[in-house]
C-alpha cells in the first residue's frame, strides 16, 4: 500500500481510495497524495474539497484513475 502511495505522489496521480473511518464506516474518496509519513499521509480529498490526513493502516484499497486520450479524426 505504501509503495503505491509513494508512486502516486511522485507522479502526481489521482487515486480512488476505499477508507475505513474511526467510527467504522467505509467511504470511497478521490484523492491526490501530497505527503507521506511513517503511519499517515496527507492528501487533497475531492469529496471534502480540502487537505486531509489519513492513516495508512485504514486504507482498504487504492486504484489509480487512468485518463484516456480522446482523438477526433
């Protein structure tokens, strides 16, 4: 999980994240990773429209968003 966070921060890639909150609820968020610490990371959360701190151990899944190029011929 940590390696994927490092790569996404390095390439400025947007991710879809499934996250387990403190109260036990699961949320799906679109994030852009800004900083990575030992146990947590900072990311811009498009759902809340603000910078948030997330605990790495509470991340259930990470999926990169791939943008396809559209061509008009």
